């Protein structure tokens, strides 16, 4: 399993980053991205901590840990600036917390994330067709999520992505070890979104390509 959207106790997850990586390895993961929630108040602190973990552990761990962040409830007008700042601080990839129907995310967040060139747009809710088309043009990964609540619009997201030719990714948005999934569980989630088993493997390749590409930056 390759999963690029998880949270540790650096934000609202339950585990230390190192334990999260270990739990994921035991679950069968080969790559885990730790992408804790950030806004302007904690971006630098979280970036410093997660980059320190990666520097100390990737040389002897048998799971690749990729340091990311998730910009969460950031005003759309500030998203572009914060994407740039996260990358300046050395963060490998940026997730933006999309317009899930499970939370009162500000309208325009999806569009701003896409225009800013974020790497992943997470749980984008009832994303507009024109926004999905722009994501396809900009090669931004659109998330199918295993997270309860956020997953309610997976079918809508999958259908529009297929129509627009946008690239999809499957993530768990894990906050606890119980949220981590196996490949078989991932396949079921993908099928539940109206997609095929083959799409699961395509999503996994998309995630792996992103992880390996950012490590070369």
C-alpha cells in the first residue's frame, strides 16, 4: 500500500510519526506520506519536525517515509503563498484540504489549490467540472478517500475525474492506526466509488511516482 495522506500527533493524529510509520509497515505499506494539518501558525514547526524524522529514519527503515503537509482551512487567497512557503521550507509535497461536504470548507478552496499547483487535492467534495478539467491539465492528483464523511462524494469525484482525464490517488487520511488499510480494503473502496480494481493499481502507481519524484528534487 502507498498512502500519501496521513496524520501524526504533530497535528490531530494519535501516534508519533515514527510509530505511524512502523504501524504502516506492519500493515503492509511500502510508502507512507505523513501530511499533518498546517496553516500559517504551525507550518514551520511541523515542517522542521517531519523533515528531522525523515533525515534520521529513512536510511535504516524498510518503509519510505515522505514528508508532506496538508494545508487545512486556509483562506483560498492565501493558498498559493502557503504552497510556495511549504516548498521553501523543504517539504516534499503539498496536500490541500479540499471542499469536503463533511466540513464547512470555504468555497473556492478547490480552485485555489489547483491554480497554486498543489500536489494533491484531498477529498474535494462536489468538485466542479471545470475545476476537475483544470486539475487534469495541471497534472494534479485528485483524491479518492477512505475517510468516513469525506468519502461520501467519492462517486462524484471518480466520475468527473474519469470524464476529464484527471489522475486519481487513493489515500486514507489516517488519524489513528485503525484507519490504515490493506490493499484488499483499498480495492473495495475504489470499487465502491464506481471504479475498477485496475484503477486501484493505477492510483497506487500515481502515488508511487509522486513519492519517488519528490525525493529527487
